[in-house]
C-alpha cells in the first residue's frame, strides 16, 4: 500500500507526476502506477519506454496524444495503449489541466527522450 503522501513526486515544467506503485516506491515488483497532471497548453517531451508497455487513462481535461505518426484527442474516460518502444507525447488543450493515470508493465520502467 502507498498513501499519497508516501509517493514519489516529480515536478516538471509541463506538470507533475505522482508515482504510487513501482520498484522505487517499494511496493511493486511487476508494475509502475501513477497519476499525472499536464498543465493547460503544455506538453510532455516526446519519449518512449524501451522495456514496457504503457496504459494512459484520462480522468479530466482533454489531451492531444501523438503515438508514432498518429494523433488523436482523448477526453475523460478515454484510454490509450502505448506499445513498448513507440515514441509518444501528450499535450493538454488550453483552458484546463489534464489529469491522467498511467500504468506500465514494468516496476522499473525506462524512459528515453527524443532529443
């Protein structure tokens, strides 16, 4: 179990991630789980996860998500499955922050940025 106060917080220029399950948090050997906020009008950097799949589920707000060469709009209740190694990026639309939950198929997910 992980209380929100015990999670790992990552503040960024585009928003915030709170990891509540992972190897680093100390409560999972097989998965990573967290909640992220993408600030209105901002986006995370284009990246990929070479060692795991990712599920992204929108709780509130709207995001434009680029997955490889495809782009789609996700609204509250929508979920996208991101295969291992595929470049992707999410941008929150103007007007409201986007709240999302994210889950990875590895407790020690790796992230590579597209520089």
